[in-house]
C-alpha cells in the first residue's frame, strides 16, 4: 500500500472516532486510571474532630488517592455557625499530602443559626483550593465560586452547591453541571459530580442535569452525603448516571473510588472500595504543594487544674522535636472550641486567667509547624471556676462564649464579640431603617434557669425600645421583659424561668445600626426552674430520684423522658451514642421537686442505640433508648 494513502486512511479513521465519541456512542480512552477519596457529614461535634484528623493522617499513610473530596456537613444540624468549626476542619484538611476539595453542606450554610454567616465562613476557609489545599488551577462558576470543576487524567470532576432546604443556588448548580458536561464532552471519558444531596432532590436541578448527562452519553458518577448511610442506585431512566451516597464520615473512613479505562457502563467505569485501608499498606509519594513540612507528633496527657478562683492552669506532654509551638483551644460549658492562645516550642504549660466564676471550661492543645502543619489534638480536660460570675445575682454569665447569631451582622464586627467577655470588642448589626425589627440571640447549650439579662451598648447605638425573649426550641418565643434603651450598661430582671435560647429583640433604633459590647445572661435571684412547655412539674411528689424509660421506644424522631425528684436539685440529663460519645445535652439546670417531662428530638441523629444519663448530685441513673428511622 502506498505510504501516503496508508497514513491518510488512519487519519480519517481517527477523525471519525473523535467526532463519534462526542455523541456518547463511543467513549474515548483519554488519560489513565485514577483513584480519589470521598467523605461527608463529619465532624459532627467536638468528639469527631480528632477522629477526622486521624483519618487525614491515615490517608497520608495508606491511601493511593490522587485527591480528596468532602461532600459537606461539617457540623451537626441546627448548630451555631461558629467560625472555629470552619477553621478547625480547614486546618485538618491542610495536613493532607494530596489536593483537597469540598462542597457546601446544608448544616454549615442554609440550616445553621445564621445562614449568611455560615456561607461567608465557608467561602473564607474553603474558597481557595489552590492556596490552602494544594490544588492545581480549579475552574469556578462566575457569581457562585463555591461551584468548581477540573479535568484530570481524562475525567471531568465537578463540585456543586446543592443542599437540602430550598437554597436559591439550585438553578446555578444545574447551569454549572450542564455547562461543564457540554464544554468538556470531547476531552473526557467519564464525569464525576460531587454535592451534598442526591441529584433527585430537586427537579430544578435534576431535569436539566438528566438532559445534559444523556447528551454526554458517557458514565457519570454522582457522589453525595446527607443520608448518613451507604447506598447506591441508578436514580433515573438514563442508565449512564450512577448515584452513590457515602456513609457518615464519623462512622466510616473515606471511600476509595477508582475510575477505570473501561467506560462501557458505570459499573465498569467506577470501582468503589469501602474500608480501603484495612491492609495498612504504606504508600510513598512526595508531599503536595505547601504541605512539604511534616506535621509534629501530637502532645498528650493534658491536665486542667483550678488555680485560685478565676485561673485554670494547663499542663501537657510534649512528644515532638520539630514543633514551632502549641495552639490552645477552649470552650465554656457546652459551647464550641475557639483558639485562645499560642505558646512557643517546648513549652508545656499555660495559665488561663481572669475567667468568669462558676463556669466549666474545657481545653485541648495541638502542636504546629509554620502555622500550616498541625498535629492531632490532645485529650480534652476540664475544670470549673468558683466565685461570682459578674451579675448582680452573683451567678455565672451563662452566655459567655456560647453560640450566638443575629438577624444581620457587619462582617467586621461578628456576633461572637457580644458574648466574648471582652469590653474592647462589640457586635454591629447591618444597616436598619427606622422602627425595623432586628435581633441578637444566644444559645445557652441546654435548658437553664434564667432571670436576668445585662446588655452593654456601644456609644449611642442602642435600641430605643426592645424586649428580652426566651425559647426552648428556637422557634416559639416568649417576651419576658420590655425596656427603653439607653447608652451604657442596662440590667433587666424578670421572673426566673427555664430556657435554652435568649434573645434581644430590637423594635426601634436610635442610629443606623445596633451595637452591643456585651450580652450577658444570668440565672437571677431564684435558680429553681419554673414550669415550661418542655419541663412540666406534676403535683405528686416522688419519694426518691427516678429516671423512667422513655416513651415511645423505639421512636422516630421524638420521644418523652420523665424523671422524678423528691426535692429541688440540679439535674444533668445527657444522651450518648453506643461508643460513649455525647450527642445531646437535654437539661443542665436546677429543678423543683416533682416529676418532669423532657421532649428529646433526635431528628439529626442516625438510627441506632443510645443511652441517656441523669446525674443529680451523687445519684447517677442510665437507661437505653432506640432510634429507628
């Protein structure tokens, strides 16, 4: 055969196959086999932070994955969107030796106590993969930078802001998925999309997505979380779309996904491996990007000791020889951890002074190098201060460092400033018009007896009129006292009652915004809990301390828990999972003698066996309950 004619014929065949591949009838074998990892719905609370960090450490040791993806929910449902939650997860992801990516979950955006703050924190810590997480150049959607895409080894990867709860971002997610599948069709052999919820959750997304995927024609894998259990399916009639819901990350290591060269179907194109590190086979690869500095070994044996009435002394063991220092974090009561201090290398003690009285503070410590490589945390250790908390009643400030949110906030003066105990900082609302209603709300972490609020205004930026309101469900609010505002500090007393949430509701303003230096909540002159919708006191007086079996049991999602007290007492009632991790504090307050009923809503928890524990002085009682969804 003539050499020229032979080469010309091969060229025509190649052009024909290239064009035909774009129709989806022939998949081109671009690139090479590729492995990546996916997790989601972790960490749910402080007990899972160390577990997630351990997974990142093991990923560096044992995973052959080229990159890592988190499909959202970095805190439990209905939690306060506290900045430390976002920064803590980002710090853990920075320890990975491969590129890391994340998509928004509903808990940290649309469902947290202040959605706008949650979204802003998400974008602050997770918007720049290239700078923060060792990623190569990543394409972003204009106007919705949380939607991203890149092509690697002949595979298209797309991240989407698709969450449960009616987010306005659904249409933009559909547009982004469609655009990417169309634009990259001729370049890739398969596509993988990441989001928090299933593609069938909203027809606003699924209708255009199905059409684009059908035209794309090649295998499409859609990976998401949200459901907290492993499941797979072909959710639509288009059989090139395969859906995977990953298990809750606190219960299972990240799943390993291999994209093969066999694109005849999703079943052959995507190989899923759960428990991928069971063999503990070490991998060898150069560290990624900025993570060339090995993380120091974790400190250990943290001990917190009360030193006087308002100082807690910390001591820990130093197990590293390459740290630049230690980061110390603290939480008050059942609040969230935040960093309070940094000490230098080889330092193994720290005194936390000037603390409010009558508050339990919990600490943890980790080592760092160059503020970019972090060790795992130490154990958590707690101590309780004594003395006055600063209110006129002599009780502790229950709002100190607790989760807080507002109807609007200037980004430079966040809500947390109003409960940080620092007279030099303050919260500033967004702009308000005359007589507009605004609010500032604090979550005390559990139902507690409250009877006094102290608010300190910044200059003349006070509310002309406002109310103190309380709630036990963060939805139904009761006004307990009204007042006319004035500059400086105002103390408002009211009949002590039981509440988990307390807020200032502003009804008319003196300036263009509201500014609060400190928002403090105290138990008031009488600490005994009064009747409420969640704790009803019956007339018959028990003769002993009794914790009854919950009813109904099994239950979904709510159940009632009754306990009896022969006399007034302080009661702690907490719920733990099968591994002993605390998942809920139902009450932590003083109650009158009698029989009380508490409603426990476990809508945010997974099916399983749990234990509820009542502590009253030296009396401790435990019962088991079963959640079945």
